[in-house]
């Protein structure tokens, strides 16, 4: 039986009038009358009898009304989303690619810690990060948006680009990022070199070597940057979890942190 029809029954029981029931429900009086006719047919009872005082419930209506009120309240409670509170969660797991973890990791942790005492695990994106997201161990990943399967939901945060920085004409350093630039031809296109002569997976080390070597540095793309080096950075989330309150809360925090800290790139 339609839950809306049962709500009409309760409104009639409480008000004793099709007009007042319609006002209570925010529906038309004709809708209430049609629903009452359907209820009478479905339940095989008159339910309400007209009298000088309005609609009087039958013995059957009086008997089922308390039960229906409880049943409706139970159904509404069951389908209502759980109230989310950051203080109620125990763990938060985020995987962030280089060099974004260096740029935004500290303010992300500080923003999360301001709202919860949960254990925070914020680590580098790894070759197994996608699998960890699908298995549920990781709530959110931040990485380049690529052609992933429909099992993943991806949402753009910003567009990035790569610019050379360091000692011009010196050996080239490559900062390796899992699932992104393992086979990237950017160095061959931009420098004529087949591959860099120094490879690391640590942005901090790359920064330390800039006075001696040359490397590509990530920055926000602008209208003046080379479009063929641009790429989108965004969230990588398991599609079936994208609407979870916890994940919505984490992504809102990260959105705000990145918006207020773009100068850190």
C-alpha cells in the first residue's frame, strides 16, 4: 500500500475533515477525497462516517490508527539519512599524488583535525591506491583525472601544468608519480632528451636538487601556460560511495583547503 495514502488516513483521523486534512498535507481536497475512496476499497471498510461533528472514524479505523502511526514513523526513520558528525568517525584515509601531498598535506591535516580526533592517514598515491579505494580502505584519492573505469567517480579540482624549474641546461630530474608519468613522453617533447638522467619519487628531494639540476614543476594552469602540458587534477572515489556523508565532508574540507592555498604549488 502507498505510504502517501496512509498519511492521508492519519491526517483524516487527526482532523476529521477532508478540507483540514488537505491543508495539513499541502494537497488538494479532491486528492484527499480520491485517496479516501481508494483506502475504503483497499481496506474494505468505510473508515470514516459523516456526522454533525465532521468525519467520525469507524471502530476499525480507531483500531488501526495507532498502529499505522507507529508504522509510518518507523518507515520514515528507516529511510531518513543518518546524521553525520565528524566526531563520530574513527579513521580517515586519503591517498594524494606527488607533489600535491607536499603542497596541501599539512593544511588538509590541520583542517580535518580541527573537526575530529579521528586517526588520519594521508599518504602518497601508490600503484595499489585504486584497488584500495575499490576495497573501501581508502575514502578519497587525489590524482590526475584519467580514463578510469565506471567503478570510479572522478571530479575535477583544478587544472595543472608542468613548467621547467632549476638550473637551465643541466641534467634533467624526473619525479616519478605512480599511475601517471611512468611512460610520459613530456621530456622527449620538450627537451629533445629521450629520458631524464635522474629519477626520484620524492618531490622534496627534487626541490633540494634544483640548484644543480633541471626538472618539471607542477603549477596551476593559466591562460598563458602550454595547453599540451595541462592536465586535470581531481578526486578519485569509488562510485558507489560518492554520496556518503563522510566522503562529502572530507571532499568539502579539501576543496576549501586547496582554494585557500593555491599559492603553495
